[in-house]
């Protein structure tokens, strides 16, 4: 997959969390800027490019902003990665990392992280009681690890305004995954505990994200990739 104007990309998923094992896929996430001129046509460019082998997802800058403003955990982690996990950083990408807290808001972070965690629990329940194949059990354990991670990271983000990507105790996540793979209902107390914790906590985040910062950044991106600007500069140079 060849995508032009990649602004920021890095390794995410289990490798970033410190939960990868031998044979785990390496997931990559990034964002790119469509040529500004292409946005004015009858058929706008694709907003996302997804590939496998390697596993890579790239979102157009505007789509990434919309998802991040909504509290989407997957896209949010891109701007909170440890330095060594970035594979592409541009000045505009660095600017985005610099304004990452402006995308956050209390309600959207709570709803998104707990919502995703609840989805993982439902997937656990649909996998059964752990008596299925080894492959199914493996996927079930993965859902449980994600459930716990989403609860922990979401609560940290909600109460401190900071997001730690690498988990502190990977082994506890693996143990939790195996327990839930054997009995999906074993994951419910943790989910309920965090639901109560969110309800009781006072968030440091604002009620609404600062869309003006995201909008200003996106407008800088559009100006930077406006092809007509270069054409005008050439005309002026020849005049």
C-alpha cells in the first residue's frame, strides 16, 4: 500500500502495550493528508487505507480528527506513543502530538473507553465457556486483555489527562485473559468496578474538546498540501 503525504505513523496494538507474544501481528496506524485540491472534486479521495501483511491502517487527517474528537481509543493512542514506536514523524505530525490534549473531553473519553470495553465483554460472552478450540480460546483471552486495558487506560485518561500506552504488569493481563477464556463471566466484576470508578471520579478533562485547535491544525495541513500554492509561486518567480 502506497499512500502519499503520511504525517504521522507508528506501531500500535499489542506490541505497543507490551502484551505481544511470539507470532503476534505487528499493527501500524497513521494519518495522511489528501491533496487539498482533490477535496474539491465531485468524488472525494478515500478517507482510510487498510492493508494486511503488514497490518496497517491510515486515516485521512480530517477523519482522524473526527475520530479523536469523539474519544476513539484506537486513533487516540497514535499521539501518545512512546518515542521509539514512531516510524514516521513530520513537522505537522509533531504539531498534532503537541495539541493532543485538546482532543479530549470527559464524557467522550468515558463513553468511548467503557463502550469499547463493553464490546469486548460481549465478544467474550459470544465465544462460549472456553471449551472450544485452542484458536477460539486464544481470541477470547485477547478480548479479555483488551477489556482490562481499555478500562485501565480510559480511567487514567479520564482522571489525569494523560495516557500511558505500555501497561505496567503485562503478566497480570495475560492471567486475566486466561481466566476469562475459561469463564467469560469472570471479567464482569472488573468491568463493573471501573464503571463505578468512572461514576465516582472527578475528571480533569473539560466537558467538550477544543475543536478550534483541531480545526486550526487541519487548515494548516490543507494550506501545506494545496498544489495551487506551488503553481502560483512558480508564476510569481517567472514574472
